[in-house]
């Protein structure tokens, strides 16, 4: 497993919990707005034993660990990582793009993780989603992942980055129709400072536009938060 990064403390990636974050290298998508292009190629040489040691030594304030990337469910040894973390008796949240529903189904069904965040980038039609992902997408795989978390009793949230040109006010409404009845959503402000495609260095939406999106989302989603503004 290629561990490309480790964040010792994050207060925003699991609401209400002091968490750390493990970043796994490698991703099957090539989202033009990706602000971590350094994670895409699967490189990374961080020592897992040192990370596990840090978590063990800081259990007095660490409540959880977030496994993110990149795309964690691409890794066959994800199960081993989760097993190592379970031995430390710490809560685990998985960040995923939802493209590997069989893996997600296993993890959720066996209760190997305690929370899931699925990143949804566009309305759930092949054309819109493939544009947002930067590659051809089998949209049925995303839809199946959404059904898995909707039908489970596990806490989950949906995260959408409000990227101008990718998420418009019109397309956001279509996305919400696909997500109707979901429990929780985070609308993430777009950060243009580093992007995979330099052409995506565009001005983010102003805060009032995100507030309007959130107000619209509350008609479809039980709980809506804005992050990054």
C-alpha cells in the first residue's frame, strides 16, 4: 500500500471528532479540478508502522481516523489497513468516490468502517459525470454505492465541491433530484490554487451563492453544511 500523506490532526473531516487522516496514493478518476494531483499516480512511501504508533500514542485526544486519497477502495490491502486500525480501537471513516461498490458493500456490511463519505461531483448521468471525473464513467456503479449507504444504518455524508463550470445552479438542482432523501451533505468551496487542469484556475463561487445552494439542498437533504468559506 502506498501511503502518500498523513495529517496528524483534522477537526473538519469528521464533524464533532478529533481525527487524523491517512491519504492513499492512486485514483481511477482524473477530475480536472482535483487539488491533490500529487496523489493520483499511486506513489507514496510513508511508514505505516510510524503512523500506527502515532495514533496509539495519542489516543488521549484522537477519536477517529479518516482514510482518504486518492481513492482508497482501489487498494487490495485496504482491508489490512482497516484491520490494523481496528486493533487500536479507533473509529474509522472512509472517503470514497463510490466507483467500487462491491468493496463498499463489503466494508459497510461487515461494519469495518463507522462512517462513509461519498464524493458526488455532478448529476448522475454519464455525460455530466464523465466530464467532472475526467474519464469515462459507468454511472450505475456510483448509483449502486449510493443505494448501499442509503439502505444501511451507517452514518454517511455526501460531499460536493462547488466547482464553477462543473456544478452550476441548474446542474446542482439535477444532482439534488438524484440524491433526494439523503441524510447529510457537505457543499465544499472550490480551491483554485492547485488543480490538475490549469484551465480550472477559475474564481470560486462567492459565499452567497453557496448559501443559496445550501438552502436549495435543504429541500432534499436532511442536513446540509457549507465548508471552506
